[in-house]
């Protein structure tokens, strides 16, 4: 039974791969709303499979299968490759900057994903490839192409800066508030993808920025605490 449950968890993680294929189709079709909705679905899978894996203890049950590698492949597609593909295919940044920015996104994220210290017990180190969130807000807030391009360039550079960013399920400080707020925020963004052209969408998106602001505050406190701690 435990073996079946462990394989079930890995299969659940692998759902991110067909979701990635569907997102690619949505981008090619120019269906921005469907792309972001599917991306939200993939993020939900990514945000819940870890809890299942720990509950089942998949590493003990299936030591020969590396679920972390599967998770990393799926995460790179969801959080880096597909958003970069969207930058190339959709009218989000000026035409002249599409290829340089898309290349910067996948190359910087490739660096980040390959770092042994990309994650600590409580944090991500360097900008954690939240490209999908950045692009979704660019669409929801109707940001200018130049503003979106500038934000992408800054975040690509931040991948190489060893700042600590909160890991919502592992950062100890304010974890209940961060997780609870994250659930409400994630559901809000998912609803917004279904009503992406509604007249009230921009207002709700602006209000929802309260959560990224909270996440930034928690991350700053975390970085200061971890930086001040004596090295082991």
C-alpha cells in the first residue's frame, strides 16, 4: 500500500508535465487567460505534492526514484521556460527585447536551479524564478511593455544576488499567516485568470498586491536573520 501511495505521489507531481504541454498550446493559440489558468493549476500541484511526499515518506519507500529531479524538471518548465516562451510569443515586451529577455529568463533560472545552495532549510537563495507571477501581474495591471521588460531584467539580475527569499511551507516566522494568506491570494489570482478582461480585474489585482508585499517583508526579515547567524 505504501509503495502504491508513493508512486501515486510521483504521478501527481508528474501531472505538471501535461499541464506544461497544455500551457504551450495555449501560448501558441494566443489564449492568454487559458495559459495563466493552467499555470495556476500547475502551481497548485507543485504547492501540494511536497506535503503528500512527506506524509507518505516517498524517499524511504522508493529510494531508487528521485522525485526531486522530477519536481525540478517540472518547476523549470512551469516557472521559467513557459513564461519565457510567453515573452517570445505574446505582446508583453517590446519586439526588440523579446529574445534577449527570454534568453535571460531561462539562462538565469538555469543557473539558479543548478546551484547546490538554491534552497536552504527555510529559504530560496536568489530570485526564485517567479516569472509566471511577474507576467500575470503585468497582464492584470495592463503594465506597459517597457515596464514589464525592465522588471524582467531586474529579476534576472537578482537570480545571481544571494538574497534569501521566504520558502512559504518551510520559513518558520509567520508561517501560518504566510500559508493562509498564500491560499487566499492564489485562489484570487486563479479567479482573475478566468475574468481577465472584466472591468473590476485591475482593482482586485491591485488589492492582491498586499500579499506579495507581505512576502517581501517576511523575506527581508528572514534574510537579515540568516545573514546575521554565525556560519557553520
